[in-house]
């Protein structure tokens, strides 16, 4: 197999940014990757406007892993990303840990015949809990999506698609939806 990598860093006006990806290709049908990023998410001016003496500690870090496997008429892809935001302790109740979100995605596609395919995808976005005046709660409503569909290309550069998507997002006004 062979390896490939991309690394980028820059010095922004409000701090350094780092982004990197490493991929391993053990054969032509499989790729396994890992990535990371770290950077400030607020400018120094935004920190001052919020009454903070320094905003350089307001950082976001993201770590990912992914794969893609193909064989014949089938392709399967998956990835997960963990993202964390450091926040200041402004007033009680203090956020004593980073806000964390975890995204997971898995999808597959099958070419039935030239121009005709079917596909399915499942995604989930979850959040850690933080303490507040009402106790510990997720800091955002988790969401799960499942989608299935297909497409047909009668001529080059034209694709007709149809899909069904199920969404579940508890703790919201409309916790479930069905979309075509």
C-alpha cells in the first residue's frame, strides 16, 4: 500500500491554524484516512467585545477518521468527526468542559446498471452534556437521519433522483419528520 498526506498551517491575526490529513491506500479499492484541525473560532476583536481580555484560548479542535471501499458496482463510505470547542468561564453555572459534538456517517451506493443506481445513508450527530441551573443536559438536540433513494441518468449530464429521508431530533418542537 501507499500513504498520502496533506498538512496546512497558517498564522491568522487571532492565532495559528493547523489542518492535516493522512491517508493509507492498502490497495486500489480501499482508503483509510485520519485528519485533525485546530484553530481559534473567535477573533480577538470578538473576545474584547464580549469582555474577555484574550480570545486566543477560544479554540476548536476536530479529529476525524474515514474510509472508502469499492468493489464492482458497490461503494461504501464512512466517517466520524469529533469536534470540541473551548469556552471561557464567564458566569455561573460555568461550562467546566469543552463543548463536544460527534458526527458519524455511513453510506453505500450500488450501480444497478449503467445510468441507474440505488443508495442509502445513515447519519448521527450527538452532543455531550453540560451542567446548568436545571442539571446536566445535552447542549444541543441530537439528530439522526436515514435516507434511501435512487437515480437514473437518461442522458449525459442529466440525473433524475428520488429519495426518502427520516429525521429524528428529540427535544425539539417537531421531533420526527418524513421527507420525500
